[in-house]
């Protein structure tokens, strides 16, 4: 049995959304939204931690300029991925809302029995 890789699933979801071949399965949409949001929060925490470490290291003059520039480039790339995850989460939540909204507006089915007069 293989363990599910949330990153791979998010990349697959992203590809399906780009080609509009994603079925409107509410469970899959909710999973994509929650997973993207969770991974985005993890990335944001990492970005903040690396930025703080870099700032302290530069302040103590322990990092060469070239290394600092390379780390900033890495942070910019990670930030781009974070933005992509936020867009995925928003897209999945939007599609999920469009599926759920009509269900809430549909009146419940009524049953009338021929022997019971209303």
C-alpha cells in the first residue's frame, strides 16, 4: 500500500484545473482546499523562519553577499509556490461553494399521502 503524497496530489489537482478536466467531486474539492491551505501554512512558517535566520546572520556579518542573494532567490521561489497554493485553495473553495449552494436552496421533498388531506 502506498502512502499518499499531498504534494503530488496538489500538483495533479493543479494540472486538472488548468485543463478544466476536474470533476466536481465535493470530497475531492474539499480535500484539495484543505491540503493546499495546510501546505501553504507550512511553507509560510518556513519562509518566516528562514527570513529571520538570514536577517540575524546578516546582522552579525556571518553571511557572504552571494549566499544571501541565493537564499533570497530561494525564498522568492518558495513564496511563488505559496501564492500558487493559495490560489489552488481559493479555486477549490470557490468550486465547492458553487456545488453546495444549489443544494441549500433546493426545498426538501414533500410527501403527500392520498388519505391525508392537507
